[in-house]
């Protein structure tokens, strides 16, 4: 996950690019270059807003819960989630992560092992 200041920086740079694109396009110098700046700025702003931590469910994000060890979820895991044989090492934290899945919906949860 990107830290908050990097998200704000990406959002701010995107806004500056959009403003610069509008200024360039409205000055008549280059409509194409202005449009490119607007598109790149919009993509940066959208990416900054939509970026979320890794290995987290939408429900945990909505409730603003803290990330558990390894960036996964911590605390109570609903009984509908069953452990799988899927185990991987998180490249950021070097922690082993276990995948849990709801067999009915296919929804996944990630939790640090050990």
C-alpha cells in the first residue's frame, strides 16, 4: 500500500497536470498536448483515490480496520471462510500468508501465518 502522503502527492500532481492541460489547450498552443496532460492527470488522480492496501476485503476497507500482520486482515474470521492449501510469502513483509476462501461465493481473505 502506498503511504498517505504519496497518495496525496499523486492526487496533487494529477490536479496540476489537469490544470496545465486546460491552460495549454485553451492557449491554442497545442490542443493534443493539453489533452494528453488532462488524461494523464485524471489517471493519476483516479489511481490515488482507488488505491487500497493489499490483501484486504472491501468490508475491512469500508470499516477502516487496521491491517493485520503482512497487510492481511486481523481479528475475527467468519466461519464461512475455510483455509486453503494456498500459502505464499508476501514480498513486502516476507511473512507467509494463508488464503481463506468462502466456497459458496469464492470471496477470499488473506491472513499472516505464525
